[in-house]
């Protein structure tokens, strides 16, 4: 099992008031899964993502990632896990404002101490269909292209897990389809475990498992309704429309 | 994380924030520049004094009254000087002092010892329809040899001038140049002094060669001591003896300096009824005192400049604290893609150190150039500034600037490293 949560709670304190963001969550996610986490705003989706992504620690309970108890790790150790095993994609892209696409993608490799960075970064950008935009800055790229740079950045260190927090929240419908298709392909062809936080049902439909949160608890955990049941990479699910379209014109 | 990558990140950060980086650096540039330039001035003063004392001639012993008459106390004070021509005479006894080869008394004159308490008898001097300022030195014929002067034109005063109490005068090179076009053209000309109540017409018989330096060697006018004593009776002491401000003794052999010093002290003390109301110092004594003074000066100047260096460091800290807040989101992104707090800490410290190292290097350049430009200038004060840039001051200034970068960079860098990535990413 890749991710194992047991009786996990996260309680924030603001002044004298304790706000439970997650309560007694039990969850297992295996290698190669493609999971959507859905729920209303304030349901605890982002908190769960931050804990799974080792950016935050649970208040109570156990979180094991690949057999290691993250709750017992210090800041340096968790940074190392983020660096080696996890890629993040955010709603607001979170690119640095000045460096070129190529430098953005090189950044995680600097922190991971990897060599051959230029070639790997170029390869990752090619993977997301941005070979011809490598030297562009974020301001010269469309929203969809910026998100592709962010995906390339998440992908370049060969992580086992990609966490995407509303990755299509800032994109139009067509671009959303392209980005979701890209995640499907990464999951299918590279066997990367992908966890999506989204509130868009049409996005969640492309995953194979939907976990619904409400008030910090899991209220449902079911195979995604419309998806063809495909358990292993290689047995191809129908591609999303325009999933393979390589790059769109800047907005 | 590799050091080089951090350096590259920092330089690209600076490249995109040129104005801010430049202004931050300016504080360090000014600080380091000031340290280098002011220490160069201090060191230059020290070197100047040293070469001046050495230039007096070798094997000299200087005897002075304990109080030399302060300029503040006015000319009346000169009556109470404790050294007289009688003391000089008693030192001339070759049977008692075989090791002494020459003794010369003087009144006024070029300040030999960097001892600024000695009264400078400054006067206005008119000649050839022009006028200038000169320092009166009243002395004896062997002054020129004992003090190592060279006569550039004409001749020095002689014992005949002493006997006749003549109104012949020898001019320092600058005085001569101010009044006459060449040293040779000054010879035989008349000059006039207005010194208090004394209004005296003198004939130029010689001009000294330029000695340079920041002393008053070149701005003096030399009169026979006897003439001066006659025309300016106030320099007689209350008991009618002829006062002097300084007796210079030349010893035959450097090895006998201390022995002579002791003998001179005993003899003059005996003359004065056992009172030691005078000082006897060798060239080394003068050097030691002068060096102490100029070392204090150097330290003082360096400390003042050091304050501006610290102010520059505080500027760095200020800018960095602002920059950490401004770059919160960037720090969050870096943490999300795998940076740990140590790497963030290192990045910000390196940025601070780069600013100070670069600022320090430019500051060294600025300081050295400023020192070179100031060298030999008098800035309208009449005494030229000598500067001497030493490798020590460069090393100290650059070392201190790096330390300042570290010291003032650590706190902002620590703030940056402690940021919670979730909070940081939430910030817009």
C-alpha cells in the first residue's frame, strides 16, 4: 500500500477555538491509482492533500507513506520525501515569476541533487507538449501552458505520487480537458499515482475512484461512476477528448 | 543542493532587482570605501611623521623646556620658558661631552617633533610687492648641517651674521617661491615682516631646497638668533637670560645616544638647580610619541568609518526583511518542490554575503581611488594630506564586510527558512 491513513485528525487552533479540519480519517491508496477527492469548500480536502503531501502533519492518527510514518519525520526528512517521491500541481500554477519554463522545471532537481538537469527538464517539457516554449517566461505563456510547465516540474523528479489541488480550477473547459487528459496519460503510461482535489464533477469523472469529504470526514469512497474499470496501466481507457493535443496558443 | 546553483539563483535575483540591489550595496560600498580611505589618511599621517623625523638627520637629541609656551597663552608665555642659551653653552664643553659634535639653539621654527604644542611664530612677510605667511626660525649657523638642510641658492647665515646681529634672512623654498619667481632671483632682495609690534626689514641671503612632506620646513624664514633676541626682547626670561625653545644636539655615534641623553639631562638639571623643567628626547622617543598619536588617529578614523559599515549592514538587514515578506510565495513554492529550511536559509545568507562581498570589492576600489586622489591635496587648509593604502586595511575592510553580511543576513534568512509552506503558498 502506498498511502495508509488511520484515525487521522487535524485540528487547527485559532485563539481559544479548536477547528477540526479532518476527523478520524481512514484511507488506503495503492500504487498506480487515479483518485479524485471531492467535497464542498471547507470539507477538509486541502488539509488532507497537505498532509498526504508532507507539507503538514496530522494532529492525531497515523500517516504512512510507502511504509514510513510521516508523523514522526522532522522538517528536513519531510522535505526530502517531497523532493524525491511527490510532485505538486496547484490551482494557481505556483510558478516562479521570472525564470524560463526550463529553469522552473530544473528547480526541483536542484533541491533533489540530481544531475543532467537540462536534458531531463527538456524531456519533461516535451512530455507535456511544450518543446517549443522552453525559454518562455510564465508571463509569456497561457494559463494552460503554465499549468503544463507546473506538471512538467512535478514530473521531472520521477515521483511516485502527484498531488493536484484543483489543477483545472483556473482553466477554461477545453484546456481543462487537455490537462485532465495529460494526468490520465501520466497515470496510465508512467504508472504514477495521481490524486486530484476538485469540485468539478466532469473532472472527477475521468478518475477511477472518487472520495467525498464532508466536514472533515469521508462520507463516500467509490469507484468513479462513469469510468471503465481499468486496474492496471496498459489496458487503455478511452482517451478524453483532445487529451493528446500538444499545446494551445497563448491566451 | 549545490552551492553553485544557489549562487546562480542569487545572481538572477539581483539581476531582476538591480536598483534595490544597487542601493543595498551602496551602504557597504560607502562603509568599506570610508574605512579604506580614512585608514589610508591615518597611515599616511603616520608615515609622513616617521619620514619627517628620520629626515631631521641622524643621531639627534632634542632638548625642550617642559612648557614650550602654548599658542593659546600668547607671546607673554615665552618669557617663562625654562631653557636658555646658557644651557646650550654648557653642552658645548668638549671635555665634558666628547660625544657631542654639535649643539644648536633655536627659537620658533619648523615643528620638528609633530608636537603641536610648540608655538609657531607665524608672521606676514612682504617682498617684491607680494605677501605670504612664514614661520620665524631664529637659530645659529650650524642649524643647516645639524638639521640636514640643503641650501638651494645663496648661503646660510654665518657666525659673522650672529656677531653683527645682521638683518640677513634665509627663506624656505615655498616662501621664496611665493614672493620671488626663482630661488636665485630672491637673493639680495629685501623683505619685510610685521610681527606684533616689530616691523623689520630683512635682506635675503639664501634659499633652502624643497624638503616636501606635510611639515613647515618649506614655509619658514631663518634669522640669526642674536638678531631676533635683540629685536624681540620679550623672549628674554625674567632674569635677563636669553630663552630658547629648543636645543638640538648632534651626537658623534648612534651608540652613544642614550649615554649622551643621560649626561645632558644631568648637566641641564644642575644648571637649573636640580629642577627637571625640560625634556630630553632622542629621535626614537619622538618617533614613539608621534606613532602613538597617529596610531590613535588611525584607529579613531577607522572606528568612525566602521560605524558607516555597520549602518550599511543594517540597511542590508532591512532590505532583506522586506524581501523575505515579498518573496513569501516564492519560498512556499521552493519548499513545495523539495527545498528544506536549511536550503532556504543558505540561499538567503548567500544572497546577503554576495551583496556585501560585491559591495566590499567595489568599496575597496572606491576607497583606494579616493585615497589616491586625496594624496598630496591640501583642500585649502595649507597642510597637505598624505595617504597610504595598506594591504592590512584592505583585508580588514573586506573581511569585516563579509562578517557584516553574515551577521545581518542570518536573521532575515532564518525568518525565511521558518516560513510554513502552506501559509506561504496561500499568500498572493
